[in-house]
């Protein structure tokens, strides 16, 4: 035997794996069969869900016809815009006693007493001893109420009950903007009923302008806020839409149409104007019920405020996250420009601040860094249509973060930039 043959004989045998050729195919066949069953079941389930969904998407009508527009990138929430919880430090008045208070006014009453003893140096018949603050606001159940000494008293109601749900609003009424006139009366706009003057002492109500009155061929569907001159001569107020009512405000925001108007009322002059007027000052008289459009083609005009010098009016364009300025006197009368744009939230009411600026409230912010649903959907009309084909306004609102924001904007800062901001993550406004 040669050396090579010896080496071959001494080579260790490799282990052999012996399998049952008859069983392996059965295991593979069973596994493959189970997988096919699972895939078919999943596919049938997906089809059974997709077909009705696609049918609904194709057959159901969307309540909105959204327009495509885009926002600038929201301002970064750093510096003065740094998120905080300062609103939690606010004192809560009449908590859980008022249903949806909107605009609030304060009428201060000074109390005087007459001294019993007089001296030769007495110069006056009475002296002030106290200042009493009385608040008035409108609520979601259709009332204008007086808030005094911890008590709530109804002084006016523009509609009739029931006033339990949002669908009751057209008959119940929904008082929104409210201001104090020069004679101590209240001027109130009701989203469904129109413009009213209320005497809080006599509890009397006077309709100045009905929402049913056509203005340049269109009725007002969503009367929102107002501001009044010091002499009570002119009233400026917003008509947020000629299509959507207040109860459908989310549809108005999502649709993004520019059918809102800002109007001005003159309560002294007595003449009518019925021609087409796109961007002009409008006047109204309590006798003639005359009203004209000051500025139109606004996207959800909301809060409105007259300047201290009464030379311009600010109007919040909620759906565009900006505030417009309309000049109503002086050399620029009839003109309009941008007061502030690309705001960190969607502005609502505007009111003067003690520093000469303006407080602006917003119920939803445009977080940056973060996610804003309204910014994301602004240039996606197809998705907005699909959302409202499948879901109600109430369902959609559950996905909108509740983040309250109040900022102060001043005229001395370029472009009306914010100089103070108050926030609260979960405080509803």
C-alpha cells in the first residue's frame, strides 16, 4: 500500500446529516399554505374596508370647496415668543358659571358721599369714596349678562330658546363683540341677528342693523366684532363670511375663501348708498339702517379695533395669521396695508393695551419648532376635502391642540412685532 493510499484511509469521515425526505416537503407545504391563507384573509379584509371608504370618498359631497394657499414659515418661538405658562397665574372669575363668554367690557361707577359737617374751606358738595367695576359679556346660550359683586344677571337676549347645542345658535343667537358707547349704552353684535344697542339700566334692546338686510346683494352670515368712535358716530364691525355661519367656523377656516367683509356704520347721517363699493368707507344711520363696505375679500375677518387717534382700524384675518390696517381718516383715508403678518398664532379679538399697543388673543398657535395642522393643510385642498367628507367638525377639532396665546403688539415696533406674550398649554380661550 502506497503512502497516498494510507493517507486516504486515515482521513476522518465527515458527519452525514440524514433527513427524512418524505417529511420535509410536508412541513414546507403546510407553512406555505398557512401563509397564503393569512395573506388572502388580510387582503380580503383590506378590500372590504377600502371599497366602502373609496366609495364614500368618491360619492359623498364635501361641505367645503377649499382654496389652496400657503403660509410663510412660522416665526421661531424663541426670545419674546418663548413658550410659557403665564396665563395660569391669571385670576379666574365666575369659573364654571358662564358658558362661552366672548368679548368683555368694563363700566366703572364712581360712588360719592356728601359730608355731614362743613367748614369754611369746604369747596365741594361731595367727595368720591369708591370705584366699582361692572362687567358685561355675551355668552354661548344667547345672553348678554352683567357681572357685579359675584352675581350674574341677564340684561338682554336677542333670540329665543332652546340654547343647548351649537345647532340651536341660529334661533338662540350668539352675542360676540361688545363695546360701551358714549352714553353708557352697550353696542353688541350677534353672530346671527345683527347689530344691537342695549341700555343696561333699562334692560331695553334696539336693533340697529339686521343680518337679514342685504349689503351689496349679500346678507351677513357671521357678524363677529365691532369697535366704536368716542363720539359714538361710527361703528366698525366685521362680517366674517357671507356663506358660513359661526357654528361652521372650522369649515370657514379650512375652506380659506376671501368672502369676509369689514364694514363701518355711521349713526348720525341719513342717506342711502346702494352701488357697488369694494374698498370704501361705509356709513350707517339708525333711521335709514344704511351700511357700506369698507374693505372686502378678507379671509375670516375677526377682531377689530380703532386706533387711539381714530385714524385707522385694525382687523384680524384669522385664517391668514395676520392683521390688516385700514385708514379711515387723514391723508391715507381709504388706503390699507399690513400691520403684522406671519403671526405665531391665529388672531381673534384685538383690544387696546395700557402701553398704547394692542392685545391680541389666539386660541391656536403655529408651533415652530413643532407641527401646525392648519399650516400643513393650507396648500392641500384635496386632503381637506377628504377630511370633511369622512369626519365631522367636532372630530377634527379633537386633533387641534388647545394652546392659548395672548400677545401684545405695539405700533412703535416695526411691523407691529410682539413685545410681550402670555401662554398656557391647556387653558381654553
